[in-house]
C-alpha cells in the first residue's frame, strides 16, 4: 500500500512542476504545452510554499484541486474551492487551457483557493 502512495506522489510530481524546476526529466514529453498557474490562498486556507506551477494545458481543474488537496495534506472529507478572477468557481471538468485563453493575464492563470466558499 505504501508503494502505491509513493508511485502516485512521484507521478504527480512529474506532471506538475514548480517554477524553480527547469529540467525536463522526460524528453518525450517536451511537446506538451504547459501553462503557468499562480495559486493564491484565500480565507482560512493554508498558504502553499510554492505558488507558481507549470501545468499540462490538457489537465482539468478537478485535477488541480486534487493536487492542491494532496499538497496541503487536507483530509479526504475536507472541501477545497478554486476561483478564477476572485469571482467564479470553474467546473471541475473545465480544461486549464480554456480558462487560460479566456482569463489568463501576464502569461499565467491566477487561481484562488480556499476551504470554504468565498465568492460566486
């Protein structure tokens, strides 16, 4: 069981990289488009040490929500809300690239996260 958790964590780490991670561990994956995501804590949410992440453009927002929950070590029953432009919560199946095309600014998509509803 512990091996499954370790494998899951390593696969997550290879799919999302912090801004400081510049090397490409798998040259075959270099053709995937990455979008810079800036995650900002709101309300009672714990603050992430790394705020800027490069995410595969084809990932759904629900995947980012699960990543943040794991990163913050939230309990499985704890809720996490993501907001775009401090106004609306995108649906979990919305793709990162679609949100970036509509709401991205300065080369990144800003998402606010919190443990209770804040906006919209």
